[in-house]
């Protein structure tokens, strides 16, 4: 048998992928990675006794009362400073901003704790802070 140039050699030509094929392949690999991560998280959440450990995220948990308490304490601090003499918070634009900001944070955290819209709570709290600042100037 002779080697001739007429024999065909196996071709190593790569087929170019279309954009939709590449996107589909990326989606499949992303879904597989997500499933693997979920399985790994599920394994880590079980302890030796087989019960599940629930780890709460303090920032995502709307029912976390700690944010209500912390923002309420800061709002109360600034409101009390408005009424105390010689604290530097009596007059001026900074006192108005501080009262509105911290009362707004308190309102937002309280509204989110009640499972309502946090932006509406911020608006109501800011208005209350502004009114309290005006009252402190009169007294």
C-alpha cells in the first residue's frame, strides 16, 4: 500500500459557536455552579445531630428589632440635645439635618419592622424630626 496524497486526513477544524450557543453554555455552567453551591450550603447547614442551623443576615432581616432600637437611640440622643442648653445643637441648619436624618432612619427601620414601606417611614420620620426641631427653637 502506498501513501498517497489523495487519502483524507481527519480534520481538526473547530466549529465556531453562535452567540446563542455560547450564552446557553454559560447559562448551563452558571446553573450547575449554583446547584453545587446550594448543595454545599445545605451540607454545611446541617450539624452533627442532623438539625439545621439557621444563620440570619442582620441586614436582610426586616424583623430584626436591633435596627429599630439603634436608630431610635440615636434619634432620641439628637432630639434631647436639641432641648438641652449649651450642647451646640440648639440652632442652625446642622441641627435640622441631624433631627430629620435620625428621626427618618428611626421611621424607616420602624416601618420596615412593621413590614411596610421603609421610604414612607423615612419621610414620616423626617417630617417629625423637622417639627421637633421647630418646637425646640420655640421653647
